C-alpha cells in the first residue's frame, strides 16, 4: 500500500505550487529535486518560488512535506508527477534531457499501480514515445502495471487570480484506465478536470495556448513596424481596438518575446512538424518577426540623434527582465538588443529593479543604481519593460527616451 500520495519531481515554479495545493488538500506529499541547494532551502523553510510563500511552505512542512534529492521515495508513491524544465538547446531544438533523466529516476523505482504524469511542456508524442519506453525499462507495462498520463502545467507566475486549484486542468491518459487514474488524482487537487482523448491532445492543447500568444504578439509587432510607412500611430490603434468588447483580444507590440514559455513552446511544435516533414507557416513567420524585434529596436536607437554626435554613444536599458514586474531575464529581448548596440560601438548599461546582473556576450553589463543615474549616463534611455516603478518615474531629465511599450509621454520621448 503506497505510503505517499504524491511525489513531485522538479521543485520549481510548476512543481512547488502543485505540491503546495496537494498538501493543502491533505495529501501526503514529497518532493524530489536534483539541486541540493533547492532541497536544503525548502527543508529550512525558505521558498525560492514566488507563488509559494515561506508561510505556505511552513504549513507544507508541518503537514509532513519533505524535499529530498533521493528518488527512492518514488517506490512508495501512489502518484508521481514530473515537472522539470523543457528548454531549447543552442540550436533552438527541444532539449528533453531533464525529462529523460526524470523518467529514468521513476523507472528505477517504479512500483505496480503507480500513476505517472508528465506536466512539462513538450511536443505531441513526448509522453508515449520518450517517457513511456523509459518507464517500461522497469519491466512494468504502461496501462496495465502502471498508469501514464500528460497534464499540461498552466502556472502563471505572480498571477493573483489563478492558482493550481482554480485553473482548469487538462488530462490525457495513455489508456482509458490511465485517464481514469489521472482524473481521479487531479480531482483531489483542482476544482475542474478537463479530460481529453489522449496524451497527444493534452500535449497539443498547451502548445496551442502558447502558440496563439506567440503568433498574435508577432502580428502586432509586424503591424507596428509597418505602421511607420503608413504614418499611423500604432499604439493609438491598439488602444482603440482594445475597446472592442468581443471578438478581439489586445496584444501589445514590444522589443521582443522573452520568458521560458512563449518563445519556446511554439518552437517545440514547429520542430516536431519539421521532423515529420511538415511545417507551420504561422509559427515560422511569428518567430522571424519576434526574433527580429531586438534588431529593429537597435536600428531605431542608432537613428536617434545625440547632443554630442550624430549617433548615440551611450545607451541605458531600463527593464531587462522578460516581462514587467517579473524577476526573470530568461530569453529576455534585452540581451540580443544589448549585443546589437555593443556591436555598434555603443556603451550599454542597464537598470532593473528586479535584475541585479545581466550577462551579454559573456560579460556582465554595468548596472545603474536608479533611473536618474541612467538619465545622467545615457544619450538614449530605452524602456523595455513597463515595470511599476517606471510608471511613477519622472523621465523628463532624460535626453532622449525610446519607449518600446507605448506608455510614456513627453517631448523627449519617442515611441517604438
Ligand atoms: N508580450 C508582448 N506583448 C503582449 C504579451 C506579451 O510583447 O501582448 C511579451 C512579454 O513582454 C514577454 C513575452 O511576450 O516578453 C511573454 O509574455 P506572457 O505575458 O505571455 O508571459 P509568460 O511568458 O509568463 O506566459 C505565461 C504563460 N503561462 C503558461 O504557459 C502556463 C501564458 O500561457 C500565459 O497566458 C501568460 O503567462 C499570461 O497570460 O500571463
């Protein structure tokens, strides 16, 4: 009889909220992570995850939650959920090493009757063509000896309205018995379970959700660039279109698309299609458009006149995280933008209330202590993220401001 209701593999921004919600609902939960520092921090009551506060973690520990680097606990688990990263590699190809490694850990300790769920975002077929064979190296058979399902994570870090509990959970099983086991597990943790036909439909649903965003952000980025020739203030256009109460979801242009979801998930899909001899025109066009935005911003900066010379020699980037009010610079467009500017011979420094260090081309970019320090330093200040701090900042001392988010006013402000 399993002594543990749930083992979560991967204690990051996906795994920890799931472990917390399950603990809250009386499940006996353990967490496994490869990072000793993560495990030690959690066991010392320190949460490294924005949406799981130390008080929440304290309650989890009181209810018996334990974090460990040892995968042996899997043998005593009724359910194991894999929540490890699925990034792209240097060639922007799916990098499934963490998923394969986690699957091997499960396979080595898999006991009959266990439900195994993959939550890491991946292309249709990952669960059944990558994870399943590794699990069956245990000698157990999926669908009869153990259960296997896919359920996409829908964690939106920092979202005050939606948590694991109140976000509908899509679940696709390898077989009907697998689906039943997975639906039964999640119904103990979330308000609404959304069963789909199989693991591939569940994998694809997640990719559709984020490809939808990537393509629509690409659309407004393309329209922004084209609006110059049309002599149209596209920021006005977006604001006006957003008043339509139906049939239109506003997306805003920007300096590029960052984060570990939106610029990554659609490429998992497009690469899979390419491997199958097919392609997605929409993803390819959106990718080219979004990937080109940092260069477009750099070109716009270099056309701005500076007091001393006919082109800027010093630029300050304000807001180098990938999204407003988020302390994460993964895939941030600030990085390629800085590379373009440095290559053009410009001295580049940055300010961001959430980011202390930004490495560009192997070197740490100099950090500025405040927006005012940026105004004193730079010929041109480029605002990349609409951080709350900047909403109350007086930009009038700056010589020239390039606003890539369309929210600033002033004679010294140029909008992207
Ligand atoms: N971005 C734009 N214009 C937009 C929206 C976003 O340029 O109109 C840029 C952002 O600046 C950022 C990137 O795109 O660089 C991604 O932004 P995002 O708002 O999509 O934020 P993420 O990456 O945190 O996306 C997550 C996703 N959640 C999951 O995958 C579970 C996404 O599905 C959510 O819709 C999104 O959060 C959200 O709505 O906050």
